[in-house]
């Protein structure tokens, strides 16, 4: 073989040997080259009722080349395993996070640690229903009641009572009485009670608010109810109010005139009432009368006399009273 041809054949063989790569040799992938680090720790729910559970997800920065342990830790009242493992070829894993029952709302943390990298998540535990026993959650009452009437209320527990339970009831006013103890029988969540209001023997009570509270252990629920003046006819000892009349000139000789409105705190009874000669019909609460004064009072105050008589001739009010008057604004 000529030498030139031999050199050409040898060069081709060497070139082929350089570019040929055995089939068993592969180029490392980006995943294989990654060294997993702890990326995040997330909770499926950030708030749970005490005694229930949620899940946490641990995520690495890339797929694990081998089974990889991640250390876990949790605050008091929250339970997690000491370690969780990310399987080979995976980048995430989940773990169950359990909580203990609680009587108060509390906040804690779950922590994951891998190769000195720490990730944290906050978990809030709300009050555990029915723990350790059912407690009152609400008190139902009407928005208002008139003095002398009885209102029906209801106490509701946070769950069904397994055995009969006693709930304490209190009233913030001596004018409203409730039973000291209310029993909720086994198998029920509610029980009703009576709130009895009193009315004074004379006069009338102004409207006021009363708070009815139901308590068991350290838990309580309350409701505010308004007590309005009793519904009954006007009687001796009851009161009245008057307006502040505006007096306008009447003629040119110094007389002034206005309208006085007298309002009773209870309606007139059967047959009505005579109020200084004016009649308030049954069920009515006010009357108006025209008043005259010679010259405007210098101190803007007027003293008058009021007599109120019922249909049988009984004098219910017989007294002097003073009211304020105002001068009518002068025209342009």
C-alpha cells in the first residue's frame, strides 16, 4: 500500500475514535447536579380548632437523589413527628400536624430544619368546642320589654349536653329577676327561662338596659335587653313634661302668646283625663293649650299651676310647675 494512502486510512480511523462515545456514558442532568436544600414549609390551614389536625408540606429546591430526612419541631399544643422524609426522586412530602384541645385561642409555630436551613409556619388554635364540657355560647332575649311584663329567654350551649348541666344566670338590675340556676337536660343544647320585670308601686321607671348573663365555669354569654316604662293608665304619682313655648306678640298692648304642650308619661285611662280644662281622651298622652302673658317675662321663666283629674273625679296631680319660654325672633 502506498505510504500516502496508509496515512489517509490511519487518519480516518483516529478521527472516528475521537468522535465515537460509548453508549453507556451519559451527561449529568441539572436535577442530578442539584444538591437539595430546604425551600419552604407550608400549612394547609393556618387556623384550626383545638383538637383537630391539618397537614404541612415540606418542599426542597430540587428532586432528592436519595431518601432525605428533614427535622421537625412544634410549639406546645401542636404535635409533629421528629422527622419527615422526602423520597428519592421527589421534591416534596406532607406530614400530619395534630393539635391539642384548648379553652383559649392560642398561636404556635411549626419548624422544619435541613442542613442548617430553617423554615417556619404559624398555626393558630381556636377554642375547642365542648372542651372540657359544654359551655354557654349565646343568650336570646327580646330586644325590649315593658316594666311589669315577663320575657322568655333561651340559653344555648356550644354542643349537646351528654349529661344534665347547670348554668348560672344573673341579672344586672334588681328590677329584673331570673332564676339563679338553669338546668339543661342531657341530649339538649338549649333551655328557656323567664325574666320577670317589676314596676314601681308609684311613679314610673325610665327606660333602662339590663344584662342577663349565663355562666358555666369560666365561660359566659350575655344579652342586653331594654326595659321600657310599664303600659298602664296615668295615675297619682306619675309625672309629666312640658315644652318650652315660643311667645309671639299679640296685638300692640304688650301681650304675648304661645302654645304649651303637656305630655304624660302614661296614657289616659278609661274616660280620659281633664288637664287644666283640656281633655286628654283615653289612650292619649298629651294636650296643648294656648297661653297668654302680659309682657314677656324678664327671666324667661313662667310658673303655672296644673291640675289633672280622672273621669271619676279623683285628683291625680295638683301642683305648681315652672317652664322656660323663648321670645319669638323679630322680623326683618
